[in-house]
């Protein structure tokens, strides 16, 4: 099964994703794929909070901040994978250079990598962020990133059995609610 969960920051989507992954998993085959590459104290605190939240849940953790499809051989692909988050993965791929350049091919690569990964994994739960309505105007970097994430999320929604969005602490299912 493939599941996409999107929504705003800090409203329960990661905890819900953990619950879904746990429900789908078989004993000993539960993976948390952490994609964030921390850059500051706030990022470090967020990583620590997520580690505490999933303590005792039985997750094996792998930190794959880039090229996610190339890592599948490092784990048992028969397991259940929680990819948290698509948003961080795209950021890593799109803004990886120190030159300030935007890798405009990154959304296509990330979508292809995640699709290829989901083809070999037994179950995948993807977590993404809704960053599409925070302001009226965005700079070039942010606008390119928002467009890229929208592309990746659309591609994931096409291949996922379940698509859900968290908004104001409520979950809305767009596809496959009966499967959860």
C-alpha cells in the first residue's frame, strides 16, 4: 500500500503517518526514512522531537537526504517505510549547491526516485507539507520550490492508494479512506 499524507506544519500528520506505518508493518520490518538535513538549532530540535515521538514504536531509522531510490538495497524492501518528509527531500535536491543556484530538474528527479522506491517497497507512507497558501507573493526560490513540491505531490497522489490532508487538526481523505 502507498499512502500520501500532506498538511500544514505541526498539526499531527507525522504522528498519524507513524500510526499508519505501524498498522501496515510486519514485525521487524518498519523503517523511518528521515530526509531532513539539519542546518540550525531549530532543525536539530525538530529531529530530536521526532525521535522522541517514535521511540518504542519499533522503527529502524535510516537518514537518506538525497537519491532515495539508490538506497533501497540497504534495507529489506519487503517492509513498511515512512518517508518523512518529501518536502525536505526536495529541498535537499533542489538547493544542494552553495552557489545559490536552483536545480530546476530536482522535482522531476525526486518524483521519479520516490515512484521507483515505492515500486520495490511493500508499503510506503509519504509525508509532505502544504506550503501553497502562506503568502500572496514569493521570491524566485520559494516560488520555484512551491511549484516543484506541487509537481511531486501530484505525482505521488497519482500512484498512492490513499491520499489525505491534515488541516486545522482535522484529516480529509481525497482517495482511499476505506483502506485505512
